């Protein structure tokens, strides 16, 4: 899979959905999911990539989990960092639509709160 790599500096501490800065003292919401079988993200492991969505004109930052990381051990191939419950709800419903398209990266989205 070809994806645009995003620098950690740009990706970390930013909401995947609205792009707002997430301050250190703010609660962080997140969710992750499994990639579709056959999608190879190996070269992006441990970095952030930019994904163009198909159902809405939007690009979202997604963190590809690294082999050996706790998220990976829980079966998450990618993670999103979200600033608020409102963003999480909105993003989740869009991502479910993306997954339903069948050609998207997002096979199985599961909520993951921290
Ligand atoms: Zn947000």
C-alpha cells in the first residue's frame, strides 16, 4: 500500500479527526482497528500516515502500530488519536462507512479508550 508519511512532530498530539492540538493535560480518546487482509503496512510500522477517505473529502492521520507494541498485541494494526468524544463518535461513524465500502484500509474498527 502506498501512503503519505507524516512526521511524528506533525502527527503526535493532534486530533486525527479535527486536527486540533491535544494538550498534555487533556484526556485523549483513541480507537484502533485491524487492516484488511492483504494490505501491507509493514514499511509504515511505527510511523504516522495520511489516509484519504472515500466517503468524505477528508484526510486523516493514522498511526501504524509497530510489531511488538501493546496495541499490536491487542490486534490493532492502526490507531487514531482523538481530542473529544464528539470527534470519536463522528469519526467512528465515517470510518464504519469507509469499512463498509470494502475497498478501504479499515476492516474492523474497535473502540479503544484510554
Ligand atoms: Zn477532534
